[in-house]
């Protein structure tokens, strides 16, 4: 079984101390660890394939343990490595790995299959598992209904999914890993999370840089036009 390369610990602000402060700033690529969770067969592997590789795989097999995929994206001039953990949906292929999934996670994507009601009702179990691993409330979560291309087979109405997403403070994306016309929508899932994380971590850095004993205030980041820089 693949041993996970553990992410985290590399999100430093500023630059390391150096002998010559006139040198170019040392640029460290930040890594955001995003885990993709949900029942077996909902399309987690295909969604991560679509985002990281831009294609829909001809054939997939049940994921064993975890598969890692990566994509480097640029947000407001900063290169960020999005490290996607494609987890196993089948209990027997995930049980020894669960602790690794949640350790130092930065964001969580919950996936269900819009053509399979049980994959939607099982979401509460996945959320319980996530909560049981003490994932901090600041870690953003999104809900993804996959296989929207199978229009005649839809069992989970959008209204029901939206209500659930609202109740759990998540954004909802309904999409298809298979339909190439949906590829931007698939990208948006991960880009939205990366933008949020970047914004959050800028606040955190600014907060940590505050002088000890000084009052600290967290404010949203804005671009040059004064707009909030997150697209979602
Ligand atoms: N029609 C359609 N089929 C899809 C879509 N996404 C995935 N599939 C199919 O669904 C099946 C399961 O996809 P996977 O991505 O392997 O599912 P998984 O969630 O990774 O499953 P586990 O690894 O067992 O947890 C495959 O036959 C895919 O071809 C989609 O958007 N539309
Ligand atoms: Mg898989």
C-alpha cells in the first residue's frame, strides 16, 4: 500500500533569514492538501483525474488506500501546489489509511453520485468521520454531486442537495467528470478551495506577524480594485 507523503508544515510566511537582505525574496511554493471523500463508485478518481490531468480515464479500478495527484495553479501571481488525495471509498481499502487522510488536511471535498440516492444519504456518515478526526472548523468543505451527464437517471434533486449543503455550511457543485463541457466546473471546485485557503492563510500570516500584545484583527483580502479576490 502506498505510504502517504505527508503534507503540511511548509506553509511559512515571509522568507527565511539570510545574510543579505537585499537578495531576491525566497519564494516557497505552498502546498494545499485537499482530500476527496465519499462512497465507492461516485467518481472521486475521475474528478481528480479531470482536475489534475484534464481528461476522463477510460477505465478505473477501486482506489486502494489513496492515490495522489497534483496540480500547480497560479492565484494572484502566487504559484500554489494543490495536492489532491483521492481516497478509497471501500471500507476494506481505506481503514488503515483514515488517520493519514485527515492529518494536516487543508480542505475536504465530499462527493456523491446524483444517480444514486444512497451515496447522498451516506454523506452524513462521511461528515461524522471527518468531524471525528478533529478537523478544525476553519478547514473549508464543499459538496460535489457527480455524474450530472446521466440526466435521465438523476435521483438526488438539486433542491435536496442544496438544503443539505446549506445545513452543513458547504458550497454545492453539481457536475460531471465525464462531460468535457463540465471541465471548467470541475476546476472551479478545487480553484475555489485554493483561493479560500490562500485568502485564509494570508490573514493568518498577517495575524502571526502582529506584534505580541497588540490587538489583532482579521480582515478579508482585496485585490487592486478593492474587490474580494476569491472567485466564489
Ligand atoms: N457517466 C458518468 N460516469 C462516471 C462519472 N465519473 C465517474 N464515472 C464512472 O463511475 C465509475 C466509478 O468511478 P471512480 O472514479 O473509479 O469512482 P471512485 O469514487 O473513485 O471509487 P472508489 O475508488 O472505489 O472509491 C467508473 O466506471 C467511472 O467511469 C461521470 O461524471 N459520469
Ligand atoms: Mg477511486
